[in-house]
C-alpha cells in the first residue's frame, strides 16, 4: 500500500511511461513543485533570508483570486519571543519542529481585504461596499481565497528550492489571540520553511486514483 | 494603477532585474504557471480530452494535504443536459462563458474523506473514527484541504498548457442540489478549461506589494 523509500524516486517520476510527458511543464519543474517535493519535518541550520521570502511572494502573488481580492497575509516569526509564543499554541506533535525550523510563517486570511479594492479592483468602485455590507460572505471569500493563496505560497517555496512543512495542528483561538488581536486576520496554516535536514520525511503516502476523484456527468 | 496590455509581458516577466532569477524554478515554468498565465474568459473550440485531465490530476495529486486526506472531488460536465443544469446555477456574469467553454469542471470538497484513511493514512488506524466523531472539524478540514487542492488543480491545468477560468459566482445551494444530492460533497469552485480564445482576458490587475502582505514579528 505504501511506496518504499528505495523505489520512491523511480515511482513518482516515471516520466516516460506516465502522464508527465503530456504536460507542457518540464520534468524538472514537475519534480521540483509536485512529484519529488515533500513536506519536510526536519531542516538544516541554513537561514531563510528576507530576499528569499520576497522572491517567493513575488511569484505566488500572480496566481488568481476571486475579484483579485488577495486576502492572504503572512507573518514571519523571526524573534525568539514570538517563536516561543507560537510554539505554545501548536499541537504537541508540531511543537518540536516549529521550534527548530529556520523560518516559520503564519499564513492568515485578512477579513478586511475589501479595504484594498480601490487598488486591487479599481474598475468596480462598488466592490468595497458590497463586501462591507455582508460579514458572512466576506468571511467566506477571505477564507476560500486566502486558502488558495496558501497553496500558491507552498508551491512558491518549493520553486525557491526550499522545503515547506505546512501544519494545521494548533489551537487556532490561542494563535489568533497571540498574533491577531485586532480580529481581522484568522490563521489558516503555519508553515516551516528551510532546506530539508536529516531524515526529513517518512515514506510517501498513497494518492487516490483518478477514478476515485474524478467523475463525468 | 493598471498595467497596459502592451507592456504586460515585459512587466510581469522582468526576470533579469527582479526576483525571478533567485528561484530554482525556470523562467519558462514561472511564466507558464504564474507570471504569464491568466484567467481566461473565452476559449477556442478545441476539446479538452480525458487524457489531458488524467495528466492534470496525475500532477496535482502529489501536492500536500493535512494527514494526506485529499478531499478534492472533480466532476467533469460533459453532457449537454448536465451543462444546462450547471449554467442555470451560475451567476448571470458567468453563464455565457460556462455555456461556451470546451470543458467545465465542478471542484468540490468530499466531507466523507475519512472513509479513505485506510488507504491514504494506513499507519494511523484511528484516523477514520477520530474524524467520524466530529462533523464540524471534518467539514473544516474538508473545505480547507480541498481548497488547497483547487489551487493545485488550477496550476496543473496551466502546466498542461491550458488556461483555467476559475469561478466562485454561483448559487451554491442550487448547484449542490443539482449535482451532489447525497450531501457529502460541497462545491468550492467551477473551472472553465481550454485553450484561450479571442480577447480572452482584460488587463492584468495590480497585486499587493510585499509590505502590504508580509510582516515580521
């Protein structure tokens, strides 16, 4: 059922006989972003610089959101005090790796994204007021679109040659209280970022087959 | 405020002087997936084959989800009757392009993803029952992770050399009633897929600056 570590590379990049050759994206890029990339649980000590994060954001920002609303907000946890506060809100299984990663980013949805529509959607001046008038729809759109952007961000981390370790195991209420006291931002994921370290991942887990996921009507 | 169509290519692929050269991902792949790719509103008549969709899924499936839960489900709307039913649930601004696209896919979250844990997370036999016991946490995890997979799917469509037109403007209750009567799947997005047609997109809209999105603590 699981794929052995020894055979993993061959299995997931069986490029010539599988579907990879039908894509316009190069084999190297397929491997870097999808096939060979893995969720890292350990990292080397090599730091992740602000310049690297700028390059990651400069790529991820172009991918689409509804009405270009771009609700993702990123908090880089660089101080020791902030890291300690964050680790306290993580679930037990995530504390150790969150404490040790070269860089940890909190990815959140900004529920006040509509205040940027004058810049992000300038041809529709009514957009701000439309979303200001409906908290439930605004929250739903913030969460949906910021979550899309979490995925773009994870792939952009990989595009920078780094490994991402996205985590959803934390006390969201405690984390939001510790970092987003104003209430407009809500955590969606916490991501460890760095170069993969010793024994960085377990065996790759199976994916669902096409026929288990895709149906035709 | 907006970027002129004439200058768009130069602006968004200012590769040599901007951040693109700092990434391991090639310029071609950056352009194909992020910088040059656009949300298409019109398409050519060229069909999208099942083989192309299989290649898209075979790439997207590798990107990460929480506990490997993979809640994304895809419905390819190929029959005329199903297309008509779908168009009726779309908002007025989306009806015409949904009716005309070579292929339309409904992307949904499967709230019964935990029934697959015996295959997708076999080393933790208690996973199924843990999620079976808490509908709210299961729904939250389904929506979050399937939304991540919507983003992976959009980028995989682009990796196949096709354009995606993701839409969130529809009557979700009507759409779920028409396509997901059993109640376990919930729509997250509808995506038009094909080769971009005449006048396929408007001017590219501005993205938020790094300092508007990223803070350090």
